[in-house]
């Protein structure tokens, strides 16, 4: 149980284009999902908290107009990187909390590797 | 806000030896401390966690200790094996009273177990 998927697993795009990444909880409902970014040999940096049916909460320094988050259902959150630039190239990982559990355990997706040329 | 420091950044041990990774946190309100193992290019996997009402927790070769007074917690791996080689991250929750808990991660420790 507690499986989280992400799609796509990797994407290469041209500078200026937009890229959408999907995060799905496959066998549980997730009221809350989280989006992280991880640069090579670095830690996971929280970008935003995605709440089903409401606006996402962004961390300081993360541009909400550049990283659009939509959490339209209890099993799906999407992150859209708008007008991507080479500096946006990174490993994007989502995580989800099981709404039925009291614990704060986060289950991570496999990540999406984005390369912007 | 919460700040989590992790040491060492790299750790090399011989197979069979023990490995210890230490983390400190700044927010005394933090009450949940998970440890994740991340292999190269893969997702972080939860390996053990501890809540603030417990001082120690063990799961086979892995144990975690928590000192709330000093605000530090440690991961202990005994009888290390080559497959334990990975990057390990500690984390702490920050609870802003009614808001969704979010994890703040440490900087990671690259553990290399030499056969």
C-alpha cells in the first residue's frame, strides 16, 4: 500500500515551454501533497504544499506564477513549470500523506527529471 | 523557521561496522522525526521514524534515538552491508497549529559501506 506515482519520469524541453508533472496516490486518498525540488548532490527542498480543493501554499522564494499547482482531486496533484529555463532543470519529487492516517508519514513518488535546453 | 542540520556529510565504513548519523533541529515544537534512504536517482524511502514521546526505536539493524532536551536525534545502523550504501536524510516536522505539517530535511549523508 501507500504507492505514489509520477508522470513523466523524465522530460526534455526547450527553453520557454511549459511542462506539466502529475503526482498520483494510487491506493489511498491524499488531502495533502507536497512538491520538492532536488538539485544534484543536494537535499530535498520543499517548494509548496498542495491541498485538495484549495490554493497551494508556497515556500518563501518559490514563484507561484512560475510553478503552478493544481490539486483537483484526492488522488492527483499537478505541477506546471511555466516558461521553463535551463536553471529550472532539476529532479522534481512529490509526496503524499494518507488522509486516513494520523501520522505525518509522507510517501514519495519516483521523481521527474526535467532538463531544459 | 525550523532548521535541521545533519552530520557527517559523508561516511565511509567497513562492512560489518556500525554507522551513526546525527541531526539537530531548532524548533522545539517539532514532534515527528523520520529518516529516509535515497539511492541514486530514486525516490526517498522511509526507513524508520520516531515521535517526540519516545526516546528510542529499533527495527532490526536500524535504530533511532531522540534527545528532546538537546534537540538532536541520531540514526544507528549496525552490521552494515554494501546495500546500505546510499544517501540518508533526516527530517523534522514543523507544526504551525492547524496547518499541514511539512517536513524540513537535513542536508543528507552519503554512506559508503566498503566490502
